[in-house]
C-alpha cells in the first residue's frame, strides 16, 4: 500500500530526485521559452501576435507550477552585477576590478525556494557604458 495518496512513481522516486528533476525541466523550459520569444520577435506583427499569447500562457504555466512546488525562477538580466549574486559569470575574467558591470544575459535562471537558494544561475556580463 502506498501512503498519503502517493502514486507509484512518487513512492518509488525520492522527493529530492523529484525536486532536482523539476528544477532541470524548469531550466530547460525557461531556455526554450527565451529562444521561442526571440524567434517570434522576427515574425511580422500580424503573425507574431498569435504566438506571443501562446508564449505568455506557457510562461505563466511554468511560473505557476514552480510556485506550486515552492520554487521561483529569478532572472537578473539588466541589473547591476554584484559579486554576491547567486549566479556564475562566465566572462568575469574579461573585466577589471574597477569596471562597473551589468548582467547582460542570463543563460540559466536562479532558482529560489522557501529556505533560500536551490540552484545558482549562469550569466554573461557587460561593462556599463558611461
């Protein structure tokens, strides 16, 4: 007998593995969503509107399902870079210690949970143009 109304899959897979799998599929979905948005941006306005609504719905469902699991995807694009940010900067070596930096692009989102950081993100930086 399976306790607490769990199905066979939930009973056979540890909750830690389920959480890790959810974070992986959420990260890949986030990446795909960004790619899809870039492609839609290349379409003419009349054709793009139909796809924009589908993209919005997909993104909303991703956020709602992550929230139901107690997690949130965090995007820090466009924000001032702080060395304490929960993301690895792939191109940090390209800049000097006195450079003012912005997060130019998120390659992987930060995933937060109720107790704090679940998974750090991956970012690319750019120098602030003064």
